[in-house]
C-alpha cells in the first residue's frame, strides 16, 4: 500500500467513520506524533494502515498505555529492557571486533521495568504476524510456547554458567539466513556501492526516497557535529564528513530527525556510513512499575548505554551526539537488509518456530546482561523464569494481540475516512 492508497480506495466509508476519526484512539496517536515532521507522520500512518502487525510496530506507546489491562498476574522482577521488542527488532550487527552477531538492535525505548514486558510484546508481535498469514491458533500458540521455552532454557544455562551467550554469524546459514535480506552482511565496499556514487571524482550519497536531500543549513550542522565528535576522539580525519542525507527507516520512529552521514574513514576505498537519530524519552517510563536507568542526563546517552549493556559486543562507533540543542544517537549504519524480516517466513510455521526460539535465547542473554549492569536481582529473574509464572506471558500476549486488532480496525476506519487530514485532527 502506498501513502495515498487508502484515500483512493473505492470501498465505501462506513457510516461511523467520522465518529471513529474523532475517537480517543486517534487523539492519542495524533498527540503522540505531534511535533514530528508532518509529511513523515503521514507516511507513518500509511505504513501503519497496512496490517495489524505494522500498526503494532508503530504504536509502542499504546502498548504501554494498555499494559495494566493485559499484563500477566505476576509481571516478574525488574531488569533493563529493550522496551520495544518484536521479532523485526532483531538483526545482524557488526561488533567492535568486526564480527557480525544476531542481536536485538533497537534500544530507543530502553528502560528498567518488569521482565515480562519485553516477552509479552515480542510474543504478541508473533501472534499478529501469524494471523496475518492465516496461521491457525494451535500452531501459533505452539510458536509462543517455543519462544518461552527457549528463553527459560537460555536463562537457566546463563544462571548456571554466569555467562550470557551470543550468536556470531559466519555466512548467515539456517534460520538466520531466512530472516535476513539477500544482501545482508555485505562488505563495506558493497554497502558503499549501493548507497553512494562517485560524482566529479568525489563520493557522495545517492539520494532516493529513503535517503532524501536535506537543506544546506541542516546538512552543515550535522557535518560539524560529526566532525567535532571525531576531534574529541582524536580521529578527526576519519570522521571528516563528506555528505549527509535524511534517512527514513522503520515505522515507529518516522517523523523524528534522522540522518545518514558519509565520513572519510580510512580512505577513499574505506569510507564509512553512519546513522544519526534523534533520541526521545522512553514511553515505558510512563508506567509506575518502570523507571529510567541512571544512564546520563539525556536520552541519547540512555539509548547508547543500554545498547552497550545488553549486547554481547557493541559496535563502534556508538555514542551520543549533540546537534544544536538536541541529542542524537550515533552508530555505524545498519542496512535495512540486516534486520530480521518476518515476511520472509510467511506460511512457514516451522521456520517461524525456529526464529522465535532464536529470539528467546537472545532475549534471555540480553536481559541477563542488562540486569547485571543495573544491579537488578538476577536470582529473582532466574527464579521467576524457571517457575510457572513465566507461562502467564502467553495469555497476556493473546489479550494484547486482541486489543491491538481492535485498535487497528478503529484506526483503519479513521484513516480511510480522513487520510492525510488525520494529522490535523
């Protein structure tokens, strides 16, 4: 579905469309996205309108708001959480040692909260994707149990060894290969060839709809910020900024300022691409049972330090970057192809089962690392995971998925009625 397809639909608008367009749900969506780039918010709404799963990915704040109504009876002990865990927020990431690992790769919503929060969100995402593929309830529920069993086993092993595992990728075989795009794990030269071009003897970003040009003043400000970062690292030549573009990726963060920066690196054949993204407060911190970790005074540092805490070998560079009066997260660019794609497992329940088992292990390892970083009670985490209370995640995920589908239907009625005018509500 493209950005205008909902407005162009020949389907009749339901009689209650105007009421739905003025609903509390729509008011929440518009309020949450206020202050973002209006055109990109409309693109976000268009992507959210494609399916209940896409809507779920774009509305983590609604998950937070609904948590008290569908949470498990025992939510488990507090740990450092990803905060927006779903299967497409896993992917291949190159560590500081140059090795690609399959990891959680989005920490924008990271906060300290009940361990079941991440588990319910990831489990609900699997249910929503499974329904989109018309997978019946029994195999879908079997997949959820596999996710929890894998989490439980990995947590037990980590408790015993006091060492969290990792999945290093060499050649992307098996289920990892199925989850990743066809050009995942590309060499730096291949990535540069895809995202840049040589013009008048100089390498520049090749602009397209996902990497649009930005105005001169903004481009200059981003360049200067990156170069100042390089100077502070005593690597000013490496971080000499050659070009900057906008960057559109994902769903939830659309509308926030985000840039792709081409830097000199070690030379013309080893230029590097960086991702610079505005950091915002975590929606999770609205819950009484959650809190912001003591990770610096601004949100970019929270995001950076959470990633450092929860990954086996974080990438370099990974830092907080000031641009004007705002703070951004800076890290090496992760191509879209390196992100897990549930659509690649459509109508393949056995492959989906293997994927969620993988996600369960990685989540357990990440929770353990995060818990030790923030001095959480790892003994309580292990006990909760080993006991029957973990199983409450399944019923909570089912309730969450049902609520999401109801909210999505309401959103679609409003979106079909108002389209681009939805943002002016």
